[in-house]
C-alpha cells in the first residue's frame, strides 16, 4: 500500500487573490466589468511542472510530467539541511486523466486541479489528511 509519510500537515484552506489598482483608462483592452479580470495572467493549460507545499516543519515537492509524477518530502529535524536532505522520503507514480496514482496505477493518491484563480494545484493524500500543493 502506498502512503506518503508526513508529520503534521496543515491543509491550505484558501488561496488569496491579489488585486491591483487599474491605472489604465485605455480602450484597447476590450470591455470588461471587473478590473481584476484585465490584470489576470493567461490561463495555464499545462499541468506539468513543479508543485510545492512548505511549512515550518518540512517541504514537499511534486514534479509532474505528462504521464508520471515524483515527490520528495523533506522534514526539518534541527540537525541541518544536509542531514534533512539525506533523510528525505520519495514517492513516484503514474498520472492518468488528472489523477495521481501509485506505481501500479491502481491506487489513487491524489489529483491535479485548477483553483479559483485558474492556477494548477495538486491534492496528495497523506497519512493524516490531504496536502495541497501549488504549481510554481
């Protein structure tokens, strides 16, 4: 059975949206009723890339390619970065239709999705709940 081991995971419950003042009064941008819509970046349609979750107790990095994923979890022990890196836990598996599966392809351990800001995120099942990682 596949288990991504991690101690005390805080689940990110919300993603704050940064707003900008719209100082431009140009008519070239088209007509939109929301000022934040004109400042939003183009939608990312490709889920491949690096996803990260970090808190004071450790860091998890998830690298997603078109058909596989690889995760590294490093816990902060207080014995130094070199020691922590040598004790890192790794996992890998298969990406299928937005789902993250273990190496056998039978056990679903997470999923890729887009949040309200149309940014890619990944849910990974951990021993104590679900960890949310955001694409860099």
